[in-house]
């Protein structure tokens, strides 16, 4: 027993360290596979020895807990705001106020830091273990989001080195811009409304009820302060250094300077460099470095006197709202787009801005002719952030959201609790019909070379195609007369279309454009159900029991196949030879492999794990992940977890080395 406990502790320590190396230092020494194997081994040992449960074990980072409503809890030390300024003048005045309190003969140094733009968080550590995470809330009380916070890998669950017995750290949870854009691209692909900016997405993510969902969001945490009664720390630059030593992520952009002029240098430097950061900042924070001085300066009702934020102005301009049009997307989502008098913002001419949805129009009470403020942040499309009250358009020109689809006149629908309006006339609304075909031919779907989105629209408007099946009926003679078509391009298109029938089932499934069925989900479904017929006859319960298929996706699949036209469409595609089944490329069914259940563990010399898995499937074997009485073989490579081995032996399951495996194949 003692040995198992030791082993568990050893693995936890190792994994905490490797996690830190990977996420905080960006300097891993293990391969992902090695890390995963170690984690798996720990998972197994913990499952078999529940008496050694530890809420801060590295295995707890995957999440899984569901919080219906977050408990509100008081901050031990209030979380103040920062006083803000946009001018150098006020920073000079701030220094004067400080000197007045501390005495004019004192030299002050300043810690200059970036003001990370995310959601603030307060983390409590007791004996080096994370015990609580609170949002800022109103500064006095916040929400307990500990389980969600544990999934963020830049936050240590257990600290390194020597630390105070009890203390709290404060930091900002951010979502890197690149990851934000990636999330939005995936949402666009699924036809879901886009997130508006990284900050809101980060703070929204923290309040998700399912912590395993939070685990999937690429959030990071940057620490900027430490609070407590017995810290034995003397200045802010030391605070940052210590926090880093304890295992927190503290960007090394902070700089200690000894004059206000140098503060201004820092401000200026980051104003021009901030675009190069992979996360958003909205300014810099200047703090009196000495904690002793900070104590003397104290707080106003709202903010510390020892710190001030200098905010960068968002790239903004005022211009006139000339019109609005309503765009209907592939999924029927209706987005209002403002037409603006062209204006230059950070070097680009802006003519349009997104108004997101009807709530936004209502909120701003927009009228045609209004002078509006337009901002260009990290997002791709600029947005309208406000109206200049002194230059309003006529009341009579107040913008109204439409009630019918601008493309097909179908009444628009708005789901309860959702901001977006939809045209649900999906099989007859032109942009939705064209969008579906464009999605079908796109690179990640059927990848029909030579056929682009615009050509599809042209074919549609020429009356040659009205759905995806029509693509397979097109004749060369029909497209040749169209603008820009030459013999060669027409040939290429026809050939590419007829070749596309070879694409695997998972691609076809994705290409159908079922709502919420993205590329990954399509692959999962193809693998679990093997054929479209199985999928069509799957019940909702069936679907939700499939790994990673949730309620929303399941319902969408059921809805899709309950429409007769869609079933007909699938049948027609099938008649043109498109693959509606996962082909099993068994070479043959090897008698020692056919229908036998294999568990793989460890690393192999001549094969990657993927290769060995493919090999087994090719020969007719079945792969399972955990050992049970039904397992026929355990294939054991290097570094296999001892628990697996013990389990296999106790159940008399043959253990194959890599060599045994090869022998079995050639038997
Ligand atoms: P504000 O919300 O404008 O009052 O600004 C205060 C917030 O700025 C704090 O609650 C923090 O979440 C955030 N912040 C970001 N970076 C820093 C930093 N380096 N030091 C202090 N606060 C920061
Ligand atoms: Zn419509």
C-alpha cells in the first residue's frame, strides 16, 4: 500500500513539473505521448486506489464537474479597481500627489506593467495548494469558480519552492488572439453566432457550467500581484519574481524604472509594440515599487493611491451611418451590417461595420445620418461602439430590424434567449442554398478543385444547380458558355466533380452541412456509426451516448434526417456513387486477429501507436482501451503502466511484446 501511495505521489510531482515546463516555461522535455502515458498511469492508479484522492492531482485538470450556479463568496482582501488616465499630464500629477504624502526628498521607483485585457481572478493558496478561485465580482464579493480554474494549465495547483503558508495571488485570465480567431472560425463553420472579442469570451468561459468545456478553451492566466499578511516581500518587482518562482506565469514585460520620464518611455514603447503581442492589452499599469510606500499611500474608496492605469485609446474614428443592410448567412443567421461614410482607421479604409444583432441596434438607438464611433480592435470586422449625441440623425430615420428574410421573404425567427434572428427557410432561401453548395465543395469538405465559391454562385444564378446533387448532373456544354469559362477550366471542373465521389464517408458527412456537425464531429460519427443508414436510424439517446456528442448536436442530426428532402438528397448522392459508408480496408481477416479484442499500452520501437492500431484493425481485430475479462490480448510496449500488467496477469490475458505481436501476425 505504501508503495502505491509513493508511486502516486511520484507521478503527481513529475506531472506537475512537466506541466509547468510545458505551459509556463514553454520548454517541455517530454513528448506529448510520454506525458499522456504518465498521466494515464496515474489515472489508473487513482481509479484503483480512491483512498488517495487529491483534488489538486494533475488528473483533475480535465474537468468534468458541473456547477449549476456559482456560490458567491467574500474576498478576504477587497479587489479594487485602478484609477485610469489617458494623458501624461495626469501621470505627472499622480507623482506629485504621491510625493506630497511620502515626502519630496524620497526617490521612488516604479514597476511598469502591461494591463492585460481579460477577466480578473483571485487565487487562494494554503500550504502551497490551490484551495479557492474567486472572480472579482463587485470587488467585495465574487463567484467561486475553483473547478473551472483548475483546468487552466498555466495556473499551478501546487506551488514550487518555499512559499508563505497562506496567501492569495491576483491575475488576469486571457484568451490569446490567435485562439480567439480560431474559435470564431470554427463557429462560423458551424453557422453559430461569432464571439465579439477575446476579453468577453475569456470571462464568459469562466462561467461555463461544465468544467470539461472550460478545459477545452485555450485560456491562460497571467499573475500581477500577491496579497497576504505574512509575505516577507518588500517590493513589487520582487513579488513578480517570487510568483514566477512559485510556478505562476508572469510575462517578463514588466520593467522597474526610477523616473517618470522612463515611465513614459515604457508607455510609448508598448503603444507601438502592443500589436505584436499575441494577447490584448488595454494599457499599462504603473505601480509604486516599494510595498512599504504602498502601505503608506493606501487606498481611496475605489482604488489604490499607489497605482495608476494609463489606457491606450482604441483605434477609433467618427463617421456617418449611411445605411444598413441585412446579410443572410449559410445557416440563415441574419446579421445587420452598417454602411458607413468611408473613414480611415489605423491605415485601412473602413466602409462597413458589424452591428451584430437587433439588440445592438436597440441599445444604440441608431438612426440613419447619425455620427457614430467606429472601433477596430483585435476583431476582423470593425464595430460601432457609440453615437455622438450632438450629431444625431432624424428621429424618423430610426433603424428597424426586419421581420422577414430580405432574400426570400420568409418570416424571421428568434430563439428564446438567443440574440440572432434566423431565416428557417433553409431549402428555398437563395443564400442558404448557395451557401450549402459552397460549403459542400470547400477544401475541408469535398475539396472540389477548380470550383470556388463564386463559380458556385454563378452556376446557381445561371440556373444550372440548385442543390448539391445538381453538381453531379452538370455537363461541360452547359458551363462552357458562362463568363470566364474556357475549355480547359470547364474540363477541370467536370473532372474534379466526378473524382470527388472517392472522398471518404466522413468528408461527405461533413460536407452535408448539418448544423453543429463540424469536421471533427463528422469524423467521430463516421467512425462510430460506419454508415449513413446507421446514423439515420440512430435514436437521440443513442447519439448522446456517443463520445463527445452532446444534446445540441444530437438534436440537430435528428432534425436533419427527419426532413424528407434531406433523405432524398442523401439517396441521390448515393446513386451518383458518393460514399455513405466507412470502408473497412481489411486486407483479410487474420484468424488470430479477427474479432479479437486488443488493448495497447506503452511505446514501440518499430511502430507508432497509430500504426500498430491500424495494423490490428486491418487484420480484423478490435481496439479497446481498458482491460476486462473480454480482452483477448494486451500488447505491451515500453513504459507500460504496472497496473495494466498486473490486471492482465490476474485475468490470464496473454501479454504480447512487440516481438510476440510480429510473430502472431506471421502465424
Ligand atoms: P479596471 O478594471 O479598469 O478598474 O482595472 C483594474 C483591473 O485591471 C484589475 O482588476 C485587473 O484585472 C486588471 N489588470 C490587468 N493587468 C494588470 C496589472 N499588471 N496590474 C494590475 N491590474 C491589472
Ligand atoms: Zn430566407
